[in-house]
C-alpha cells in the first residue's frame, strides 16, 4: 500500500514552532528522523486531517526521544 503523505521540512518546523523553538532545523534532525516510522503511523488513518495530526505526534515523539525537544507533549494521534 502506498500513500500520498510525505514528511516535509514544513511538518518538522510546525512541530518545533508549537514548542516555541524557532531555531533552524539542524541537519542531524533531517537526516536522522525516522520518516518510515511517521509514514507507518499515519497509515492507520484514512482522513487527511487525522493523518496530519498523527504525523505531527510521531514527529514530536521522535524529537523528544532524540532530545531535540523537552516536552510536554502537545500533539496526539486521534
């Protein structure tokens, strides 16, 4: 199964901005982000809005796990 969703720099910037992080996205975030994990998570949803919410949640989880964000968690899958 394929999907039309692709994680973009804008998606990552959105998550960072919601956490009041306005710094430029470091190359290591772009290189090391587990894009497959995000895409796999959104496949549980058919609605594009739900997919976006889930993508932001997964991106946020990864950034917290990789210590780029401290939390608290702001995004959640529906």
